[in-house]
């Protein structure tokens, strides 16, 4: 592969890691970059290589948040386990559900999330430190199961859905929600790779090169999120959701799978 193509993939992986660390959506950058650089690849190989790269960035972002943001370990374990199991089953169900059915539903949900976040100025700005109850754990588990399954079977907007759910139902701010979403996303990526690697749908040389850049980008993104706080993440969140809405709308109108 030509050096300029490799360097461009590394650059996009860095950018993806930085954005993904704060609000998710790294796949919006990495997947088109891989497709553009290697148009001959099967979609499964594109997704598998993207997952290999992004899981390292997600892991470093999760670690960065865990060192600085106080989270309860019982909550983390529930979210991680539920997200992994449901994403695994979601990936197994990929052939069963047509994406043309999912896309309009996801588009409507993203529009609702964007409007709600825009109208509710204080949404995600305040972190309520509260005792962890069985109800909270059950809610966290239910949300992680539903969103994890969605990530396994389709994917776009997963980070945004996790963040919105954690803010709405666990009463945390954008910063804490981003930290929790990184843990959940790491587990969904891990579950997906457990399918892609055994079936040979990962380009390891490219994936590891992009992973290194993704890690560096993730560290930059975490530092920015911690420095500028929930208000900064809220703005990035709205920008990302808007991009997702435009992208999905274009795909639906143009009939792109």
C-alpha cells in the first residue's frame, strides 16, 4: 500500500480518536476513510478493521476518564456486561433485520434527542451524586442491553444514544455520561471483534497502525473534555448528532445501504 494512503488513514484515525473520546462518532470519520482508501474491501472487513483500530482508542479514553472521573464500580460492571452480551447477539442477528427498516427509526430518534438537548439548556450540565440503588442498576442494565444490541446489529449513533440515556435516566452530566459510554462502547467493540477476527475480516497491519493514532487522538480528546467540561461536550454532542441526522437523511433519500 502507498505511503500517502497509510498516512491519510493514520491522520483520520487520530481525528476519530479525539472526537470519539469526548462524544463518540469516531466511526463516522474512520469508516469513510477506510472505504475511500481501499474501495475493494468487503464491508465486513472495513467494519472489522475499524473496530480493531477504535477499540484501542476507546480503551485509552475509558482509562483516561476512570483516572479522573469518579464512577461506581458496580454500575460499571452492570453496563459493561450487559453491553457486551447484547452486542454479541446483535452482531449474530445482522442478517435478520434489513437496515432500510432501522435507518428511519434511528433518524427519528436522533432528531428527538437533538431537539430535547437543544431545548433543555440544563440537560447534562449538572451531575447528581446519589446513592446507587437497585432501580438505577436495572435501568442501566436495560439501557445497555438495548443500545448494545443496536450497536451489534447496526451501529451509527451508538455513543450518542449511550450518552443521552445515561444523562436522562442516571442523572449524570455530559462528562460522566461520556466516561460511562466509553466503557460501554469498549465492550460492544470487543463483542463485535469476537465475530470479525475469527472470520478473517480484519486487516491487522492497517488496523494496528490506525490504532496507535487513535490512542493518541483519544488522549487529546479526554484531556479536552476534562479541561473544558460538560458545556464543551454538550456542544460537540449536538454537532455530532446533527452530522448523524444529515448523513442518515442523505442515505435514506439516495437509497444507500
